[in-house]
């Protein structure tokens, strides 16, 4: 029964990769900044979930994958905020 769950999980993961890639490539540049802000919020939730997974310590594999998820989600959140901030500064008027 465990093999069936693992195969189903891998299937969902691969399907999510393809759907996510298709959705991201269809976003026009004008909508990039608002969507980046939304994805930062989702990545923040991912950090919380990864911390819970890492802290549960069920297996060593879960702890390692949780730590990797924390690192990658944190990089995504920080990078996203930096890009969003930089793009918003482009639209500010110069103070003279």
C-alpha cells in the first residue's frame, strides 16, 4: 500500500511542475509584480510548513527534506521581496 501512495505522490508532484511551468510562462510582464507579492505570501506559508516538517523529526529523510525546504523557501521569499522592492522603486518619482 505504501508504494501506491508514493507513486501517486510522485505523479501529483510531476503534474504540478508541468502545470506551474505552463502557468508561469503565460503571465504577461505587467502582472509580474502583483503576482510576485502573492507568491511571496505562499512561500511564507511554505516556510512555516517546512519548519513544522523539520521539527517533527519523524525520520531522518523527513528532517533533511524539511531543512532543504526551509532553505529554498527562505531564499525564494527574500529574493522575491528584493525583486518586488526594486521594481517598485522604478515607478517612484525622483525627489528634486
